[in-house]
C-alpha cells in the first residue's frame, strides 16, 4: 500500500464527502496522530451502506429509528475498513476529516486538525475480523511512511468522557504486532 503526495491511498475505492475541509496552514503534511474508531449503522449491523450514506450526507433518516438521533451530525473519516477488509477512503489525508470532535492529545486541542481517522466497521461489543486487522496494519504502515505519525490511539483516548471506541473488543496487541510484522517485510 502507498499513499501518494495528494494524500490518497492507491488502489482503493474513493467516495467523496462534503464533511471535510482544509487543515490549518502548515499542518497538511505534519500529521503526528492516527486515531482508530469503530462505527456501524444501524448499530451492530454490518455490510450495508449506512456508514457510507452517513459520511456522505445521504443518510435516509426514515430508514432506521436510530438515524433520527444522528440526523444533524456531520461526520467523516479518512478511511473506513469494512468487515471483509475493503478499505474505502473518504477524505485525502492532506485534508481535515471530521472524526474526532472535541478532543485533546498532548495538550493540543482539536485533534481533527493534525490527525488521520480510521473507522473500523464494528462496535464496542463485537470482535473485529482478522482481515480488518491485517488491512489496518498495512494501512498504518503506509501512513507511517507518508506522515510523521508519532502516536496511534483510540477515539476513547483523545475524548475519554465522550467516547468508548474502538472499544474493549479491539485487540491492541494483535494490531501492534501486525504493524511490526508488516514493517519487517519491507
């Protein structure tokens, strides 16, 4: 996997979202933080287009009762890794995706300004798939080669009062071991 100079992962599907904007001046390539999330729409239902529709502002609020609760939110992430391992990119890594909300890292606020967000299709209550971990590790290595990533955290680490994802089912040890293994093959 390779991220090109314009911030796109080569060889994956790109779906443009209006839920992004420019990073603050001077930060476009100075990205020290990678944030891991989980999402499924409807909650704990996998494989549908709910997340894609949500990120692109096309969610039919009448399709599921839960959607009424999130109808006014404008959210996106740079990447979404489906349970079958498909990676979809919504925002160039050189732009600001709206994934972290009110957040803090090393006394810096507004983590969206200087982070890349990856959403894993899942929930706090269900284990992630092996192929999701494999693709996440490969994507992480590609991001580490393209940007000066210093830290990789869950959404719960940068917004602990508000968020719990990627949740207790996310296996950080497995993920970190896969990142190291992917790196050793290069």
